[in-house]
C-alpha cells in the first residue's frame, strides 16, 4: 500500500503532466478529474492512509497553491490553472514525482520565510515611475532574494508591475523561463506602458537604477527587510454605495472620519491580500454571479484592501459636490455596529465644511474621469499633482493642459504642393480651432498628397507621428479603433482571440504620451466607409475632446477613453464617387470641409506651376482647362494630378496615352448610356482644334 508521501508525489507529477498538455490552461475541476483518472484507485488508497476529512482534490489544491508561490503554476482568479514556463522547466528537470514534490515544498517554505522580502519587491514595483523598468539583479539585491526564485515567482503571481522586471540587456530574464505566450503577454504590457518600442526593443533609458530604487523606498540600503516600505501615495475615487447611498457621506463618512466599501461577505480580507486570493474568495462567496460581476467586485475589493495605503488621497462626490481627504491608517476596520457588511478605512477629510465643485474647481480631464459611471472605485493617481494643489488650497483653478502648437505654413511647404501659402495658412487655422478637416473634390486634385504634406509639416517631419488609413465598405470599428482578432495556435498556446488596438487608438496612445507634439491621422477616402459603424461612440469625442466615453470593449475599472487634443484628423473625400452615400449631418458638423476643385483656387494654378517648375510648355494646362470647360457636371471635372508626371511629357505619345487610357475611360463611365460621343467631345484632336493649336508639342 502506498504511503501518503508516495501518493503526494504521484499527485504532484500527474498534476504537472496534465497541465503541460494544456499550455493555454485548464479549469481546476477538469485538472482534478484528469489527475484522478490517471492514478488508479487514488480515492481508495487515500482513504486508507490519510485520516480526517481531506480529499485528494483538496490536497491537489494545496499543492497547486504552494506551486504558485514557487513560481511554477499560475492561477488566473477565475478557476483556471496554467503551468508556467518555469513549471515546464522544473518538470523536465525533476527525475520523478518525489523530487518534484520535494522541490515544491522547499521553494514554498523558502517563500514563507521570505514573505516580507517578496512584499518589499511588490512595493518596489508599485512605486516605479510611469514608463520605468527595473533590472532583476537590482531588485534581487534590494530585497535579498534569489534572482531565479524571484523572477519565477513574479511571473506566476503577477503583482502589479511584474512585467517591468527585465535583465541587464532589457529583455525578459532567462531565469524566468517564460514561454512564448508569457513573453507575449509581458511585451503587450510593456508596450501599453510605452516601455517597449515599435521595433520590439526596450527603452534602456527608462531603467530605474538601484540608487533611484533606494531613493524611492526612502532608504540608502536594504539591511532590514522588515522595515516599512515607503511607496509614493496614490489617489482614489470612491463613491458611497449600499445602505444610505449618498446620505452616508454626510451622516457617516464625513462625521465619523471614515470611508467604506461593501464587503459582500468577504469580511475576513486583510491588508496585503493578493488579487488572486480576493478573486478566489469572491467566487466562493458568490458562485452565482457572472464573470463580469466577479471582475468588478474583485477589482474594487483588492484596490481598497491591498492597494490603498496611509497617505493616499481619497476623493468622493455627491452630485457636483466633491470632498477630498487623506487615508490616515493602513489597517482595515470592520465595525458591525457602525456599518454592517462593510470594510472601513479611516480618513482625514479636508473639505468637510467647504466641498469643491466638479465643474468650477476641477480640470476638465479630472471632472470627466469623475463622471465615469461604470465603477465606484477608480485609481486617480494620474491626477495626484492637481489633487495635492486642491488639498493645499494653493489653487482651486483647473490646470491648463499642455497644448501642441501647430506651425504656420512655410514657402517650402507651398512649393512642395504648388499651392498658395495663404490657402495652406487657412487650413492650419481651421485645424487650430477644430482639429478635424476633410479635403474633398473630384479625382486627381491632389487631396491625398496635400494631406500627407500637411501632416509632414505639422509634425515637423516625424514619421512616427503620422498614420494613414483608407476606409472601404467593409472597414469596421474593430479595424479602426480596437477589437478582438484571432491569433493562430502554436506549440505554447491554442488558437483564440485577443483585444488588438487599431490605428486610431495606437496613435491616440502615442499622442497622450507626448502632449506637446502634434499627431496626424490621415483617413483616405473617408466617405467610402460606413462612418456611423466605424466611429461608433467616438463620434462624441470628435466634438468634445475634453470628455471621456465608455468603450465598446471597455473593462471594469476602465475610466473611459479621451481623444487627445493634439491628435489631428485629416480626411479626403472623392465627390465623383456617386455610389457612396452622402456624409451625414452629424459628421459634417464635426469636421471642417475644404474643397479642392480643378476650376478654382488653389488647384486651378497647380498644373501651370508644376510645368513651370519643370521647364515644360504650358500646353497641357490649356488642354486641361478646355477639357473641364466642356464637362458640365461640377464633380466630374478632371484634376491636374493625371498630368503631373514627367513621363507624360517626354513625348506626344505620353500625353496621348494618359488621355486614351485614364481620362477618356473616366468620362465614358460618366456618360454611360446618354448617347454622348466621348472621343469627339473630349478627345485631344477636338481640344487642339478649339485652342487653335495645329501642331502638337
């Protein structure tokens, strides 16, 4: 008969082998079922050697928990277990289940002895400045932890900022043994934090040095691992919910110097609990709730219990009234007589007798964030400076956001597009007033070229600040802004879907990181897309750049999306395409519209200027003017771009070729079925005769 130790070893080996066959993860119920199936007579053998009420499934759960602390299994908080890359590595290294079980126990006991050091590492990661990353050797030296153990533990537990721990070469630490899937997940977070550049390289200049880490922690060395870690204070929005609602703010919060959040039965939660543990608790207490409801409650409870610290700023609002305070105690309270079913924190309220006004005293960005309806607890740390000023009473005036200055047109720009500088100055003035402009007109009038040259000038020749997209009938919101897109399966993960940013959100993120620089999105053929479908809720932001909207694919705790003021949108629209529906009134109201037409300035002189620049005769310009005078439909007149290629003017055959294969087919389609003799009316022979030109150049 097998001993308990032998059964534990077999369970451990089977657990790791089952998970190794499912790199995408497997729900714990399925894992336990497959482990039991792989070990004959497990239940019977367990009863014979183990006294008490424990079961193999419970024992398996304990092993998995210890393996998480070791860095070899990851739990996502929704019941899914995944073998980490380090777990795969240790499975291949261990000779049998007995050694594997021993290694897990050893690593787990080490974690227990050094739990405070790990908490110090978490605090360091939470204190990293925006865009900063830390080298694993520095973090290990600061905390006194083994580099490999720390890297593997972070990849499994995934505290805030886990992905910011890199090696000396600014890559994922080799000792973490990350799988391709884990590495991809880390890179996405690095990219979202603007640490990972567009070429997949990491910005080494953003590394936080060991000295800077020590300064952040407020100490010159990590000699005493028990000392309290000084984490830069955060700022939070917390609204009163549950019994009493808004009345609780005046009657209890302000009067008693507290704030509270409904515990949903999780009264045993204590400061420092991990997000995974909070999720497990919520799922056990509320199994009938949906995944979305679990996510929302878990985020709020974890933020309130573990992230909120003494010294943090707290904001709450009742309608337009805003109150500010400071968290005065790191420890939670649970006062049944005061607020049953709630977790409580002590607050020093600074605006008890003189509340602020959302619209009069706060910046438009902060007021917009407070107006987010989808969450009652939000992280407002990005507004810490403004909130500190409000707390000090130094300023109750909304801060003026940094603006990107649009440069005035230059003679060089006018020369590149062969247009008047005054007309270009008018376009820039329009964009300064409202940063959305559509250039419209017949084909060949240079709309796309002008848009690209204007974008190049506005961004001071920064190619990374400009993106061009072309709309078409099947273009969608998911293509333009963000949506779930498939990715193929491979050796490390199965096929699935991932939320991917489109060109607008990608450029908006870059613009938000560099508020003093203009960014330009060019939308070619803007009227060929279903604009209401493509823009969705972003219609609103085109008119109200200082407000936020809840996104279609927004998550819990997401404060919404704001379109940066320094993001300029220039569209082009071909008016000759009659198959496209007219742009609706809502879109017209949100854009400036400027016509580029062959018969009017600035386009009417473009071809002559181009010919003069290339020392060519003006005859093609005369022919184009005569052609357009014969086209009665204003929207079907021909632009000069057809003739602005040097190959067209190298011989008479070049001009004849363009006329026969581009211009006449365009007009034949326009006159289809109306009996017009297109060659006789628009052909070169007829135009030459009308102009009195007997000899072709």
